[in-house]
C-alpha cells in the first residue's frame, strides 16, 4: 500500500512539472529497504511513463515550446550521461547527501529567492 501511495503522490507532483523524484526517492528510501542508487534507478524507470502522460497533457494545452526545449534536451542528454557515470561511482551514503543538499538548496531558493513581478 505504501508503494501505491508513493507512486500516486509522485505522479501528482510529476504531472505538475515539479519533479516526482522529490517524493519518490525519499519515499522509497524511508519506506522500503532500498539504497539511494536503487531508489534513483527506480525513479528513472518510473519517470518515463509518468512523463509521457504529463507531456501529452501539457502538449494538448500548448504549454511546450520546442524551440526552447530542443537545446535543453540535447545538452540534458549529455549531462545525464555524465551525471549517471559520476553517480554510480559514489557510495549510496554520499549520493544521498548530495541529493539532500540539492533538495535543500532548491527549497531555500524557492522559499527565499528573488520573486518575479
């Protein structure tokens, strides 16, 4: 039941474009016997079908500008290769700390960062 709830909540967050991994990864680590590498790997596998549904929904609403997305997709693929190559060499403990620091920094920025008018 816990996995269904984690999936449901991460799907909602993913559909909003926030990133379901912020729910999925900590949820898997806290409520299962998975380590950081396994949780992040599962997140990647789960991301594809969830992102496909969200992509179709946002595309129908004309919320996707491919001229903006194309260079991000291209460089993101390169970055994903580099990042995953680095991540698999890290210990699960260190990777968990890097992930936690990233979430903390993003949370602080969203809370205290410069607001657009």
